[in-house]
């Protein structure tokens, strides 16, 4: 049976897959995202940046899973918010989160999620496919008090763009144009196409496949 290995510590990505019928094996990459991004050429497009990060995570995990390497697919993802031509990852601190909300409140921005799928057989990568999905997010204009309360929860500090769609941040998103699962962190429509590219039908991965 082909196993799906999720190269991510994100509980949101894990929940998207589980809700969609897949119980992935979770392995967290040790990739230094800042170092990977810094090593890219200065003219690398935002979409190519997130794809490069997703690929780096997938390759890192693929090298450390001998127990599944006989037949599996490794999925790496990376999400960043594109605001005024600049990519924004996780803010990490309240100060940075506050600055970002001051910039994006009442505006729209594009959430980019890079996806990379590696097919492994007998410990070797035999096929790969990677692409980026983009979804336009239209933000509300929360009050200063609401932003302070949101930051105090800690939620926006560890997520790309300092917001979530599927958590408390959803109160401050007016609407989106595109794939909601991609905003959460792993786009099911795109992932299905990438899996097809490497020879895996998504129904093969469902928890009740073959029963």
C-alpha cells in the first residue's frame, strides 16, 4: 500500500488531510527556511520561492524515512502571504504580527502555498511534481482591541501572514477567491493533480481504500 508522508508539523495541514480521508505519516523536516530562501537568486519569483521551500522540506524528509521508502509519496508544503510584492512568513513575535495587521487590514493579499510531491520506490525518488497555488484573501478591518486580543491568543504568531482561515483569524477574513484548503496550508485540488503526476490516484490513499 502506498503511504502518504506529510513533511510538516502543521496541525492544520494534518487535519485537512484527515478530514479528506487520508491518515498520513507525519515527519517534520529540519530545513532552515530562511537559509533556503536566502540561497535563491535575487530575482526568484514569489511563487518559485514557496515551491523551492516545499521541495526542500520534502527532500529532507524523503532522506529520513527508510521504513516507508519502499512505496510512498512525500508531500512538502510552504505558505507565505504576498503583500505589496513582499513575502511574509510567520511573524513569531507580537510586534511583527501587529505591524503586519496594520498593513493588511481592510486590504487584499495573495496567500501562496508551494506544494511538492515526491514518489519513492525502494528508497529512490522515481518521480516528482511541484507547483504553487494562489488564493486572494480579503481582510476585514478589526479594531485595535480586537487585534490585541487576537495576538494575545498566540495563534497569529506561528502561521504564515499572521492569520488563519480555520481558526480565530477567520473572524477577520471577509472573503477569499480561490481554494480554502490552500489557505489552510495544503490545497486538495492541486495536491490531487500532483499525485496524479507521480502515478498515485488520491482514492488509493483513502483510509478505507481496498476494503
